[in-house]
C-alpha cells in the first residue's frame, strides 16, 4: 500500500488527541486487535486506557483515524505498565494512508446479503468479486439483480473467514444487468458511514488476504 507523506505530522502529539481511539495489534498476536482510548500524549509517550495491557517490551502496530483527514499507522512498543493506564513509545514515523488508497483484493467463496435500507426487506445474496474498506463489487444474476439500481441505498451483511459477521450500509454506484443465465451481471457498492472499528478490522483482514495471495504467487 502506498502512503502519502505530504504534510505528515512529525510527532504523536500532532496525530493523537486525548479521548481518541487507537487500534492496537501485537506482533505476538497478529490476528487479534484491541481498541483503547488515548489518555494523554506527553514527553514522547502515548498513555492509553482500555483492555488488558501487553507486556513491557511488546511491539505493537498502532492505527488511528483523524476526523476529515486520513488513517495514520505506526509501530510502537510498550514501555510502562502502571495499574490503570499504560504507555507506548512510537518506533519510527507515522504513515499517513489516504482512504482512497485502501487495499482492494479479489474474494471468492463470500456472499453479501442485501436488503432494502428503507424497510429492511431482503433482496438477495450475491457473491463478492472484490472487496475494500470503501466498497465491494458483486456478481449478480436472476430477477433480484434488477433491484440494484444506481443510487439505491442498501443494508448489507457479510461473514468473512477468520473475521466473522458484520453489517454495513451501502449505496449502488454502478450496475450491469445479466446478459443471460450464462453471463452474470455486476454491481459496485460504496460503503456509507462505516464504523471506525469495523473499518480497522476489515482493513487488517484485507491486508492479510493480500499477503496470503502474494505468498501463493
């Protein structure tokens, strides 16, 4: 993933504010994440409150989102664990990642359940062709494909392997009707108001999928 370093904040105090959410993934547990809240940033340390702390010396990947800005990621290390809050020291620079540059990966064996946003009426289940934090491309077929008209807002439910089920709101931005039973159509969805916790989990899942595909090649 390409990062944009234009006007990138130099220090943690420029990226993090008290009360802000920070997502952590320990190097020792790369498939598990925890959400903590920043208590303060002072003297080069990031003090956080939340779940059980990692051990002193544990390296963790940190991710946060600045409102109306971008995602910031950095590597950190646990340096102090007192009773109620604990401290991280950033290792290296913050990477600023634009939302439009999120990872998009091909997906197989995953379906999205689609329903109307207006009344929750189920429409159909369609296979996912590719997926990103910003949206998804679906393979469509049957009469239900005609329900996916550009501009329509939907409720979506998806269950991803090793991540679990979650729900999203989406809007159809493009749709091509099936030409025949042998030639399915397609639809492109844009996710709306995605929750920051869901987006972070999905982003990490997509990066793991991308890494797996790279190893296979």
